[in-house]
C-alpha cells in the first residue's frame, strides 16, 4: 500500500516525503544531517540521548527527530541557537556518564562521541564523571560490559532481549542510579554472541580484546605467527575504511595482514571446505543408519554461540550436533599438523591468529575439547573490529592496499566455502557436497549437477524447505538468529537437518563485525558472498583438491590424529 505524500519544511527547504516516517528519516532522504546517537534500525527508538532534538514551529518543547513522525505542513528547524545549545548540553552530559578510555579503546577511530566533540567544539570534561566507580562485568574470555563507559541508551539490553531473546542483560535501579547488569537468575546465561557489543555505540559493551597479546607475538622472533581470516571478513572490513557495504576485499585483507607482520596468511575458506566435507559425510551416515540410532535432526555446530546455547539451555540436544569442528578450528588444526610437517616446523613455534566476525570464537578457541595433543589449534581470535583497529593504529591505509594472495596450500577454496558467512550458507554448502557424495560417479538423472539450493537463502527468521539430495527428500530448516530458535525446537520431528546461526544474518551480522550492522548492511554483505560464489570456477567443497589432499594425509596418520583434528565433543554446562 502506497503511503500518502506530504510536504514539510526543514530549515526553510520544502521537502516532499511519505507520511508516517520520522523527521530524522525525512531529513536523511533530503540530504540533511541530524546528529543522533542512541538509535538503531533493529529496534524502536527510545530517544534516550536527545542529541537529535529539533524545533517544530508551533510547539513549545523541542522534539526528538528519531521518534517524531512528520505531518503535512510541518516546519522544522535543526540548527538554530536553541537547538544547538540543547544538543551540545545533552552531549556534554553524556560525556559525564562515559569515562574516556580512548588510548586503548578499539573504537576510538570510529567513535561517534569523539567525532561529535570535535565537530561541535565540545568540552568533554565540563562535568564530573559520575560513573567512575561502576563495575566491569566479564563473560568468559569473550564479552564485557564496562559500567564506567555506559551512556544508558539500553541498546545492549534490546539486543539481548528483543533480538536474541536470551534476556541475560537487565537494568538495575532507576534514574541516575540505573545500571546494565547480568541477570542474577540462575536460568539466565550468556551465550557470548556479542550482539550487545555490535549494537553499542560507545564501546561500553565490547569484546575482550586480544590485540595487545597478538602484537607481542608479532614481535617475538622465536615464533612463526600465522593469520587466517573468516569468509565474512572480506565483505565487511572495508566499511571501516570508507568502502561501500559489501565490497569484496579479499586481496586487501591478505595484504593488510602481511603489513601487520604476519609470517603467513591462510584463508579460513579452506577450513570451510574441510568442514563441509566432514559434515556432509556425517549427515549421510546419520540418514543411512539402518538401526536408526543416530540422532536426527542433525544440527550444524560451526556457530559457537549456538553451541553455547545447546550446552547451557538444551543439553538434551547435544548428540544432535554434528561432531565436525568449525572452519577456523579445522584450519588451525591442519596448520599445526599437516602444514607444520610439510614445512618441517615444530607446532610449538607456530602461533595461529584467527580474524573472526564473532566474539564467541574467542571462547571456542580455548575450549579444552579443541586441544590436539597439548596444543590449541587457534591461539588467538581477533574480531573484525580489532583487525581494523590494528591497521589504523599502524597507519595502514586499507582502502589503498594492493591485492595479495593467501599462502598455499591452505588458501584455496570453493564457492561453497565462500557462502559460509551468511545465513543458510553452511546448509547450502553441505547439501551441494552431500549430493556429490551420495551420487558417487553417477552424473545423470537424479544425480545431474546440483549446485544452487536457493530455498535456504535469505534473511527470514526461519527458512524451511524439502530439498532433493541424490533423489532423497531431505527436510531442512535454517534458523537466522537465536531469537528465532523456539519455532524450530518446538517441531524437531519435522526436520532431518538444521542450520542455526546465533547472530542475525549469520556471520555477516556477527558480534565482532563493524558498527553499525543493520538489516540493510547485512543484506549487502550476504549478496557479496553469493556474488563471490557465483564467479568461482569451483563451487562445491568436495571439488577442492587441496582440501581433499589434506584429508587424505590425515587419514594416513591414523584414526586418533584424524579424529582429533576433524571432530570434537560437547558437554552440558551450568555456566561458561
């Protein structure tokens, strides 16, 4: 239904717009900038910061443009003396709530507060810091909420309750004493998804940074420091350097890591191909189990936020999780076994650093279950934001970097690996390879080439379909964001195979990604991944010859080594 067209004036400029939108939206469409801080398109506006106030002719009080709808004939002023004075005062009061820890804050190069202070000539220390004694709450080694930096916008709570439906963060006390705290209820637990961090605009909710430890490793002459980067990084990191949303920058990522000092750079897409092959093989085994002892439906397990959810909330489903490790853990394991032997390097000397879109990957990397002999496959996991911060700290102009290629043999990948970063990508990649495996050498009839499974694509909360894999009907579901999980868990008997990604959009919307991450931005990132997939000659993980060679090498090492690199176990947990 078409909305009614109306006319308004902003700063004496006549604007034609649709009824029902906000003043801020109308201004943005007209190219007029109104500063704002607390809003996010994932949630209804709360108008807590009051930075976006405007004057409306005929009204006594200033109005928040983020929550006030336009009306026909409305006349709005965004920059007179009254508005500027109120806006600046509100910003200075916000600075009184926010202890400035800029020197070691990974958000300092993108900080809106600092940008506003510079733009409007504010005194950021005009008022005393009233939250200097607040606590910092740390959740495992992944996420933290620093009360001294919180500006009471409550976006982190909205992310935890409305978006993810975990309800772990809540508001304590009222008025000036209100504070974001973890729930004291025993049945409320954090899954480390990091959606609170990717929705926080002032770094009060943030990842537990590891970049300083990585910098020390890069300066250690006794270590070989290896970087590997996730599928989604190549379509998101450019945003932090002024490039368009969804811009594919694979080569620049590789070169950026080289300039930071990494000795080798591998692509986690290689590990995604390995994961696909291992997972597809397990899926077919479960489906073909004549004794019907193998638990169905089988769940994907490459999202650590989802694995945390199962271990904390639904331990009865642990056996339904595929035992396949996630791509960066597979890659790390192969680096410290397969590649180390080829290069004649002791695994003790190798430090593996993953560049991930995720905060929960920090926890996953140091799970005891992941050890291979005495080594963790991955030593450090940095978020996209930490990677961006390191480059800016070193004055590396990412947008101007020349393209470079990943090191081989762990740099080759298929289109099936590339789409791992988006919701439905793991499912589609596994279906492509399962189809090939089930068909064997047959290439006609029901075994004719099957590449695209478009039924599982898209950003709907739950995607359901019945797909044909080598002539067998497979009932599948894709859960896009943990907040949508209930609809599937209530109907498990309807499915054979289920993909779950804790973050909206999958890894492209992960808790460690650039800020802002909005529905529109998620779509552009995922579109880029499918563009990458479509343009690759090899689109099925099973056809990655280098991955197959690595798997053959593992098999020759014996069952114990092969199993320790490719598979893992999960356990019921009370907390993490």
